[in-house]
C-alpha cells in the first residue's frame, strides 16, 4: 500500500483535496492524480474517513491501481510505437515505393505513439470521475 500523510484542504461531497509534502519522485510522475504546488501536492481522494477541513489524514493508494496506471500510461503508447514501426516497415513501402523503409517505419511508429497516447488521455479523462480509481483517505491522524 502506498501511503501519504497530508492535510485536508477542501471537501466536495465524498471527495477531499489533501495537501501532501512533495517528494523527489514527484518530478517525473505522470499519473495525473496530483496538482503540484510550491512544496506540496494536492491529491483528490475519496473521503472514506469522513475527515474535516484542516485535519491531518493518511491517504493510501492501492499498489494494483498504481501498477495499472503505470502500465496504461507507459505501456500502451510503447505498444503503439512498436506496432507503428512494424506497419511502417512491412506495409507502407508497398504504398510508397522508392521511399526508405526505415524512414517510413520511424514516421509510422511516432504517429502511432502519438495516437495511442491521445487514446490513453481520452480514456483517463473519462475514467477520472470513477471513485474506484482514486486514492482513499483511510484515517484521521489528529
């Protein structure tokens, strides 16, 4: 279980915005669940502990959720790059005779990478409202 300690900043229905200290690993994160401020991050989490604004809480993220998000954000575009490269190398030379197959492979690979990334982005916007894909406020600490 990935856990963070933070302070409730605001509450909107069952969701709470929790401010947690920023860590060095936050620089390269692309999960999209946090908004970075100067020395802290704001995480939108399900307020299962019924915490109030100003209370210190423990927020947890299931490891399976973290791994699933990482595979979707990084894995699917990488698959798109490979699929595009294979299509560019094997299929496109028939449509563009006289063109360098390696150049066609690179162009198709990057085009598919961008298309798959946009697909992941659209999926993440639609899945962003589901509470089962959000961190959870587990307990009130003080």
